[in-house]
């Protein structure tokens, strides 16, 4: 069984961390889920290319995290209005980001799963 390391990102590093993540993972496939205590787990997207993820730092949306996934002319935007914590779940053996958990005020969470092609390639390898 693979081990995982959970690493909380300090609030003062959110903007920098998300900007770097957006650049590094641009066009990588991600799957987005919302977990809400009242509504349960809600898939927001099938695996789609990551277009953008950022912390809004100015204006009336300051403090909001915005995630955009999809393809040209078929984008899905999800906003987390009151994020409280960012936790990166890393693969213990390689340190690869597997999931970013964005905890929201009121016990809700948004999970961004990074769908690595290599995991699927290993499963499809001939025996």
C-alpha cells in the first residue's frame, strides 16, 4: 500500500503555491470533487485539463480560490469563497502531488485529484 504525506500550505504562501501549481500542472488532467456535510460528495468534473488555479488577491473577490478546468470553449469554473486550509497530499515514495484539499468555512471541502498518466500506463502494461 502506498504511503501518503499530508503537507499543509501556510496561508501566507497560498498565492505563490497556487501560481506555481497552475504553471507546473497546466494542461495536466485533474478531477474536481466538492464535499459538503449537507449534500455529500459531488463530482464537479470528470478528468479534464487544468487551465488555471489561483488565489484572488485583489478586489471584492480577495481571498477566493478559483479553479478552471476543461478545454477551449468548454470550461468549468469553481470558486471557493471562504477557504480556510490548503493541504497537499503527496505520494510518499516520490513526493508527487496526488490531491489538493481546500477546506472551506462550514466544513465543506474541494478536492482536486491529479490524474497522472503513468498510473494508468502501469495498469495497461502487458503481462
